[in-house]
C-alpha cells in the first residue's frame, strides 16, 4: 500500500475526501494544494502537518505564508508551487484532484519521478492522453483512475485477470444528471443553482455543471480511450439513474462484469491508494431489496448535445479534445458567473471546435497553445 502522498486540489470535493481517506488509512501527507481557499488549506495543513503547501493565487499564498509562519510548513505559489507539491521528496503517490488542464504539467512532472498517479483530473488525459500514457510507460509510473466510472472499469479488468485483447466493449454508466429527459427548450432557462443539484453525487461546481450537460460523460469517454487503449467504437454510454453500477466491461465471449457500490467517491480514492490490496471502508452497503430495481436507457443525443460533441471530438482526435475541454471549462465558468445561459455552454464549445484549427499529431506545447486559444475564443465571442 502507498504510505506517503501529495494531494493536488485538497480543498475541492475529491481532495477533501482524499484527505479523509488518507487519515483513515494512516497515510502520511507530504504536500497539499489549493487554488485560493487558504482558510481550509490552513486547517488541513495544521491537521496533517505536511512539509509543503501551495496556492494557485499568488496573493493568497502570501497571506497563507504569514498564517503558517509558526508551523515550519513551506508555502509555494502558482504552477511552480503545484509542480513542487506533485514532485516533493518522500511521496510515492500523487492524488491529482485539481480541476482543469492546469493539472497536466504537474502530473507529467510526477510521472517523471515515477510516482503512482491517483488520477481524478480528467483533463490530463483528455488533452494529452497519448503523451501522458507514453511518458508513464517510459518512466514506469502507474496511473490508477479515481473517477468512479474508470475505477470501476479498472477493477473489472483487474479482477478477472483478462487481457485487453479479450475486451469487446466498455459500458460507461451515467446518472443522466438533474435534467434527464428534458429538451433543449426546457433547459434554456436553467439557473446555476438548479444545475448544481446533482441527484446522486456531491461534487464541486464545475463537475456538477458538466454532469448536468453530460459533458462530463463525454470527457470520461475520451479518458477511457486512453486509459484502456480502446477505440471510440468499443465504448458505449448508458444512462443508469440509480448510480449503483459504476461501469461495466463486456468480453469477447459475451460475459459482462460490473462494479457496483453506493455512490461514494471515497471508495475509488481508497482503492487507488491501496491497490492491489483492499481495505475496510466506511462506504454504505448496497441494499438490493430496498433498491428494488436497476434501470438503463440510451442517452438521447439531441437532448444531450454536449455528449455527442465530445464523442465526435474523440473520433477526430489531435487537439480537438483539448479545444473541447478548454472551451467547456471557460463556458462553464461564464455560466456560473451568470454571463451566459445553460444551453450556451454547448453553443460556445461547438463554435470553438468549428473555428480553431485542429492539429492531428500535436506536441505538448501545441496542445497548450490550442487550450489557450479555445479559452480566448470563448471569452471574446460572448
């Protein structure tokens, strides 16, 4: 089992749960980071006593440095601080729970150190999956998914010991979000407060909006391609409102293996840190009799155009997924700020993909340039 970790994004939803899992398992935490929530980061730092903390916002980092002056904990700032946290001496795993493409460079730096990556940052693989996987292979770094869906697929494949050649299909499940079944006309007047109310999961703001548009499932579709070396044709998205089956795999003989549990992110976080072992957890047990049924339906692509757009970007490849991800990140931020409507999230991302040149075999710098161009496009076009 991993005995010492860094947590990038420790004040977010997944990061806070990673802190609790580490405490329960007795894992030493060497570094913590936040974007600007220095109040919570200070509490976590005093509780866990890491050697280093970092803050994305440099002005906030200055304040935290003063607040922690009595502790001996070093304080870093910006992308340099995030990278230092990811590569700090003594940690043998990194939980990447930051949101957005800002997690890409620190993750690559941790891979270069041969660390296990407990990956909760979708954008790392969405934007640069081929580069990240190849770097991990060369450096001998493990990538263990933390997303509940990808953890489920990972557990199904590991549990039955099958080779990738025996895999026929990945079935990614989705709750359908808070607006399941509603038409585009019916979601036109949706408010941020309504979109943040996920029916099954307690998550951060950005991922909650992505779940409401089903862009989150589209990003997971792209991520699954890279994690499990699958073509888009071998991945299916299925709506499963109960969120008990977190994903399934079908093998060439027709057998289907599913991973099931109550919707609780602490379970995939814990497994990413204890793998290949399993430890007792505090996750509630599934009561199938109380559930009564598990239901499934095909996604309606006309009602969920963000999912369709992401799946098309997956097939296009190159910088298309990076443009999609960055444009979506900016559009979601604008929606949360009240600058655009819910349906304009899709409109903004589609416009960016239709306007920005796609590079087929990009370098890391070209991916980051496409990311920046997509963000600028969305901000300037609305």
